[in-house]
């Protein structure tokens, strides 16, 4: 999340679901609503990152990197 630049960076460690997940849009809408409640009308955009760490199996789900 880059609040200053209004960007949701999406890093999906499972390559196959990277472009089909509804999570980035949900986070974007949540952040826009949060700002709207504070009286500010802003737009966030989603950046699907192509350089996330990748899982080698299907059981290591979770956060790999939090910066």
C-alpha cells in the first residue's frame, strides 16, 4: 500500500491467480471509502507486481514480504 501515491501494490505468490483475484479491487474500494468517510474524495489504482516472491508449493500461503 502506497497511501501517498494512492497505489495498492498487489504481490501474489501464486502466479496463476495473480490476475484473477478480487482482493486488489476490494482493498482499493476499502481505501477509497475510508477516505470518503474522512471527507476526502480520492482514487486509488492497483499495480499488480510482476516481481513477488513465488511459492514453491500450495501450503506456504501467507505473507512473504511486508515492507
